[in-house]
C-alpha cells in the first residue's frame, strides 16, 4: 500500500471534515432537527447541490496545494540528504587522508633508504601497521553503518543474552580499564534476553565502554544497570568522569563528530562509534539519549525490545 504523503494527509483530513459538516448541515438544517427526514423544500436540494459544488471546488484547490506542498517537502528532503552526503563524503576523505598519507610516507622512506638501520625500519613498519589497522577499523565502521542504513533486513535476528555479552566485554576491556584505574561496575541482572543481532548488540556496549575508558578520565567509575518494563529493557550507562559540555550533547551521535579531534585520533577512534550505537539501538526498536550524570560525568539511557 502506497504511503500517504503529508500533502495527501492534509487534503483527506480537510475533505473529510468538510464532508461531515456539509452532510450534517443539510440533513439537520442548522442542527434544529434531531432526526433525519426527507427534503421537502427546493431550497434544501439547492443547498445540497451548492455544498457539493463548493466541496468539489475546495477539493481541487486543496489537491493542487497538497501537490505543491509535497513537491516542496521532497525538494527540501533531497537538498538535506545531498548536503549530508556531501558532508559525509568530505568527512570520509578527511579521515582517510591521514592514515593513507602516513602509510605512503613510511613505505616510501623504507624503499628510498635500503640501508636504513634495522631498529628504525622495524619502527616504521610498526607505525605503518598501526595506520593500516586504523584504516581497517574505519572501513569496517563505515560498512556497518551502510548496512544499517540500506540493508537493515539482512541482519540476522535471534535470541541474544545481553548479560553474557556485557560480562565478556567487561573482561575484554579489563586491562585497558585497570591501566587508567577505572572501575567498571556491571550491575545487570542475569539472563537479559532480547531478540536482536549479536554483532550489533556487542557494538552498542563495547563502544560505550571503550568511549568511557578513553575519555572519562583516570580513576573513574563506570556503572551499567538495566530494568525491565513494558516488553523492553531500559539500560543506563553512566560514568563519573569529566563529562561533556552541554553544547556538544545534541551532536555526539553524529557521524565523525569529535569533541577533541586531535585526542580522538591519537586514541585510535574512527569518529563513528556513537553513530553505530545510536543506529543499532534504533534498529532494535529502542531509543537513546545522552545527558550529564549527577555529580559529574556522562549518562546514557537507552532501551532494547525484549
């Protein structure tokens, strides 16, 4: 079934209201009668015909206006999408430029200096590998977002044990957390089961924990909790670290948006982690929002359907 546009919705709504009003007015004569009786006067028929003519004329005008409104909305949406694509293309090119330039620079140096000391050569090879890994991560994140945008139906959905996934992620990131004296408190109930894609559910919690470890500061505490409500699980993910300024909060889920660009790249971030989190939550029928945590830090609230 074809989806109604905004213009058609407006047209149908106005026409239905007018039709109800006209029929009621004619049949009940200004609402003086409380039951329907046949028309006895010629003026009643004239009034009915006049109402029908007015309704047809109004319908034609409204339909023309509705079409113009739909065309304007379509143009605005197309312009917005084109602008977003241009910005995304520019951001991708900018993000690819640094690792590609580094890889080319290191490899050219190695090739141009065959007598380079082994220690220096090894150092350049390691740096090249690091930049290649960063490039691989960026391409993987872009691929994940593209699949969610254009092929969401291709993600396999199954029963997922969220509690086990989060427990595994906490263990995987334990070394990085301890290196910054960060305490991760996993207070999730046992056997949180949702219908979803395991890879995307993993990405949600891994990206949030990874971000908190990288940017919340040293000696902080990360708290993960969940409550069951109305066929869904409501999760809270909070830290008591340095937090984020209010002006950045509305944009942190945008692709390639960085609060501290230099620091993010040094830590190996692709600028797509939180965009993946948001899109994955939406794909699982939930919503997510970020806000300052009480006492400082950052707090995420999101839901996943059971």
